[in-house]
C-alpha cells in the first residue's frame, strides 16, 4: 500500500486502491498536475539524470495557478468528495484521475522557502491545499530552499512503514547521492516525456472546488501551532531512565489536553 496507492472517496466508506502496474510519478507545482515515468517497461528505475531533466522542465513551466485547483477537493467531506469525484468522471476526467490515482507517489514542489518552525509545521501538515492531493498514500513535499517532509494518508497503514521508508531515503541520499547541484540533466525531450494533466470542469464542479476551498480555509483557520526546542534531553536520555520516548510523548499530549480543557477525553 506504500506505493501506487490512493484512497478513493466512496459514499459512507472509502476504498483503498493499489495500481501495481503504475510506472509514473505525480508532480504537483502551483496546483498544476504533471506525470512522467520513473520506471521503464521492465520495472527498472530510469536514469536519475532523466528524472532531473524532467523536474527542471516542470520547474521552468510558467503556467499560473489554476483558477479552480482540484487539490482542495481531497480535503472535503468524504461523502461530498465522493459525489463530486463521480461528476468529474462523468465530465470526461476519468483518464486524468486514473493517472493521479495510479502514480507511484506524489511529489509536491512548493515555490517558496520556509520562514520558521511554525511555517514549516503548517506547510507540511496541510499547506495551502492547492498544491496537495491528500488521497495519495504519501507525498514528498519539497520547498524552494530544499526543506522536505512527508505527508501521508493514514488509513492504509501505520507510521512505522513511512518512517522506515523516510529513514532509508535520507540515509541513501545523504551517503550516496545520485545527483548534485552540479549534475547535468540528460539530453532528453522532456516536452514529450512529461504530460501536464488537464481537467474539464463545468459550473457545478467549479462551485464544488470553491466550496471545498472555503471549508479548507475555515478548518485551517482553527489550527494554531506553536513551537519550541527543548534542549535539556531527548529520547536517548529517556531510554537511560528506562522510559519509552513514545509513551512520554503520548502522556505529554494528554497532559496538554487536560490543562487546556480540564478533562482527559
């Protein structure tokens, strides 16, 4: 379920779908959708310099943010989204949605740097909504200054699988980087390899996106995040005291809730 998977909205009960034959990556930038293959017909990873060329091509695209960014729909009430998705299919968007759903994973390229820890937390947790597709099994989010994080849809599995994946990627990319800022992209025609997805929207679908954005902004507006760095100890110290770092974290959440609301549930 980690790769090629998507949570499909259905009335009253969603469906987890995995497309094992998918070979392409989904890239979101400025609310626009792009796909290109990162595996060849035999299932082997294509040359990294080819992927680099395709990403540079996407970054050079001057397309503006869509007037009605579809990403907001994946944050909508699930039954509402299920009905809107069916309208999207009925309006001739089934092939485009299939390419979104079957992508190996989603890469979100955000065209701004991170300002501080609060901005980091908000952006990686929810972002603006226009450059996300929350139904994908996981998305790697990369900002302009190279800050990266993973946002993942939680119904298919636990955080352990994602943490293992993230740790392996970090270890491999830092100890044995396949590319560097000095790497030259492959001499390939990215205009043919990269497909920019387009969607046909009628007035009812445009209204649905507008309503989804309104609901998204309202929900995000209720979320406050404050950050601090505690430097007097960490998980290694807790282990020396024969305490579980995870248990301490969970207890701290409950203590904060108790102090805020005067109850534990």
